[in-house]
């Protein structure tokens, strides 16, 4: 059980999240990719908390904060997706160019 | 390697396989409903890995909040938004996919090299183990009190903001009838007046604000 295994696993999850964030056409899938990236960060924090700071578990405290903020982000993000869907009648990210040009 | 370490290693391998597989499914599958359920699998695998890292409270919170709240919210959003349409094909979409894949693989290699070459300062102290929840509580109410309160305010703001953003603001069929929105009234769905006396039919008629301004 090494710290490096967890860190490499978190790095792989983060890279998958970035790939999905950029390449998804569905807006809900973009939000799911953001959740994947937040989970990768949580995994890093937990691994550091266990291996480098096992007495004062500050990494777990930060993980709880990140979980709370991820919940808020999911609620607001999905509300924005619903609002845009009502305006544009699609969830295609390529057609969300309200602020683009 | 004794038995406990072997069991931990096998568990870590299984959970990593589940996690990476489910995450790849989230990103690569075409049906977004499958992606949502595989996202739940990713969250559950992450909770198992937290258990391997001696953090039972955070694993429980992960399952409660991510699987119970965020994933259900995402599935609800898919049900509200899911329109059976094929996206218009983009020319040269493969360039973006290839470039992103190259960047992601490069970033992964960079991060792995950094992880493997850094001399980590491992702590040799005995961990708190199951007493982690007590430590987390102490941190919340002593040195992390301000972020704790700010998180509660943030959650309240997110609640109000989500309600305001997702509220249906106007009725499309009514805007088609009237042609213009009435001035100085909040366009909302007309409500039926409940509790009106049965002898007064004029109060039971639903009146929309656009009718009043004519």
C-alpha cells in the first residue's frame, strides 16, 4: 500500500475528467466530468491525509469542504443547464454560443 | 507481505479497475443515462478507496452526498432535459479529440513522473483511525470555523440560486397569444385561487397578469 498508487490513480481520473470536459457535446455530461475531476482531487487529499498527516487529519476536513462545494456546484450547474435548455431547446454544447462571438 | 497487506492490495486493484472503467464509461459512452449510472459506480469505488485510506466518515459522506444527492440530481436533470436528438456532426471533430487525448496522456505522464520522483515525507506516527471523526469535528469548530460557516452560507446561496435559475419564468403558449409581455408585472404561471366561496364564480376564474393589462 503505497501513496504513489493512490496519486497515480487520482491523476488518471483527473485526466479522464479533462478529456470528458472538453470533448462532451451533452451539457449534463460536462457536469459529470467536473464531478470526476473533483473526485480526483478528493482522492489526492485523502491519500495525503492518510500517509503524510495521519494524526491531524486535515486532508479529510478539506475533503468534506470539497464535497459540500461540489454539491452546491452540481445544484447550480444543473439549474443553469435547465435554464439554457428552456431557452435554446437543446443541450448541445456547440450551440451554447451566447457569450462566444 | 502478510495477509492484510495482500487483501488491501487486491482490494485497491479491484477498486481502481472499477473506478477507471466506470470513469471511462462516463466519458466515452454515447447514451448519457448509462453515463449517469456509471458515475454512481465511480463514486462508490471512490468511497471504497476512502475506506482503504482509514477514513470511514468521509466514505460515508461520499456515498450519502455524491451517490444519494448529486447522482440522483444528475439523473433527474437527464430526465428533464433528455431530448432524443442526434447532435449535428461537426467537421474536423477528430482534431479536437486527438489533441485533447494527447494533452491528457501527456498530463498523466507528467503527473506520474512527478509522483514517482518526489521524495515524500512519510509520517511514521500512528494514525487516529476510527477517531478521525472526532478530529474532524474538532477542526471544524476550532481552526476551520470560518470556512465551515462560509460553506453553510454557500450552500444556502446555492439553494436560493438554483431555485431562481430553474424557475419557469414565462409560459410559451401565453406569450404566443398576447404577443408581448405585460409591463411591470412578473411573468408567472397564473395560479388558481383556492378557498374562494362557491357562490362567487368570478373569483375562481384564473386570471393571468397579461389579461389584466389589456
